[in-house]
C-alpha cells in the first residue's frame, strides 16, 4: 500500500490536508495523526471493518480494546449508556486533554472496539490537528498508539513511519508530541474511581477533583494481579536490547551505573545508558548515552522516553541501563512504562 505523508503546522493546520485525511477516515481507511500524548493510528470507530484493519496493521491482540476519540462533548451521549456524576466532573476538568474515561457502552459501539467488555473508553484530545480531523471525519475515531504492538509508542512522525509506512493510508506529521506518554485511563463506572493506566493527567490532579482515587493493584506488581485494562498485561514499549532499570537515590546511583557498565563491558557487551544530564557527565567513555535533560525536569523524560528507547535500536547495543525517577506526578506514568519496557528487571542496589 502507498502511504500518503503530509506535514502540517501544529497551531495552524492546513484545512485542505485535514479534509483529505478525514475523507480517508470517513471512507474506512487508516490515518496516523498526532495527539498531545503520542501519535494515534485512526480509523472510523463505528466501522468494524476499518477497526479490524487497525488490529492487522499493528499486529495487536484482539482482546485489547480501543479508545474512541471525540471532538465534541455531545458525542459522549451517543456512545455511553450512562454518564455518572464522577465522569461528568472528570470531563469538565480534564477534557480536552490526556484523560481517557470508561463508560458503560451504548448499543452503537461495535464489539470490536470494546473487545467484548461492557465498557467503552472515550477521550477528547486537546491537540488541534487531532480535534479538527475528528470533527471533519464526523465520526468517533478509534485510535491506539501508532506503533507495531510491543514497540515503544511513537511520539514523532519519523517513529510512525518506521513502524507503519506501507501498511496504512496516510500519516499526518504534526511534529513532536508535547507530553510523550499516553493518556491516563480511569474507570469511574463504580466508585472509587480507579486508575487503570497512569498517564498524562496525574493521580494528584485527579485526587484534587475527586478526593478518593484508587490505583489498579496490577500496577504495583509484575504479574500478580490481572490488570483491568487488558493492554496493561502485555510486555510493551520494549527496545530490541534487554533493558534494566536502576532505581536508587542520587547518592548511590552513579556508583551502581559504573559497576553495572563495567560488568557488562567485561562480558564484551556494548552498553547503552538512558540517563539525566547530571548522570551522563559521570559515566565512563565508550558508553552509548542518551540523555533526556535535567533530573529536576521529569516532564522532559516523559516527552523523550519512547523516542530515546527507539534510538538504541539503531546503535546495536547489547544491554541498556535506564535511570529511574521518583513516582510522583508524571513520574508514575514514566516509571510504569520504563519498568514494563524492562520486563520488570530492576536493580536497586
Ligand atoms: O494517549 C492515548 O491514550 C493514545 C492516543 C493515541 O490517544 N492512545 C492509546 O491507545 O494509548 P492504546 O490502544 O495504545 O491504549 C489503550 C489502553 C489499553 O491498555 C487498553 O487495554 C485500555 O486502554 N482500554 C481501552 N478500552 C478499555 C476498556 N473498555 N476497559 C478497560 N481498558 C480499556
Ligand atoms: Mg499503545
């Protein structure tokens, strides 16, 4: 398949391009587009054939439900059987934005969207390109992250091209995504509201609005509990080389990095390190270093995590060590993705 590629301005997107892209969506085709979190692989969410093509292009397991993306609040009434007071509060405070809310599904939502569950996940992105595209298409847009299943989510168009060129109808390039990790998924069909996937809206922000907010117990352990978001059970976000997360306070951190790097090099391995600038300055020569910014700016790690993980693939490293960060604010989502990418291989001392 020939994949159309269009570059558009994020703040002032070209209407004729978005009209062409939305016509493809309305006609049952697949279009990758930017959102504030990661790039999505969009299809008409009410067309089961188009939605099935998403699963094919990604190689996605069919038991993993999709998020419907909308541009206007009134769309929820058509897709949800019920809007609970809790969901209403969340919509008012966090839409448009990086929050996905679960609702009891209405009859018009196809089974292939919900993978047989009785809830439907809905989100209203804030990215202008995404919203205009959805509005022009005139239908809810099903959109998982635009990566091959298991690979890190794409946060720029080059990463989308690497996974999707030749497999989908078009790519709309709107530059780098601002947030870099996916939306927070919240279930408030029953109380307390429960976070199934940490993401762009932090748990602290949710608690300010709702008071009590629970975390799905499956987020704490490796494989102890069954996650309520089916997608959370898969090894995900993985670079090709094995990844290990080093989680220690700053006093011990560099020492552990040096020891692990020396041991790997003794085995003849080429070593990668994903670290803050402060750590990078202290690592031995000959290490392939990807640095995200200062330790005091965890949002920069969120924005660059996936694309830096992908970079190691081009550099043929045998093992990667990544620097863990604190799990408050956006750090909760970052550490969830990093540990999953590492298959929960964590070094603490
Ligand atoms: O930021 C995002 O949410 C991005 C952009 C493109 O909007 N999309 C995204 O979609 O991350 P995806 O498909 O990669 O992840 C959706 C997650 C999966 O873990 C899935 O299992 C969960 O949401 N999910 C979807 N519908 C659900 C439902 N009805 N019940 C429980 N979990 C659900
Ligand atoms: Mg995904």
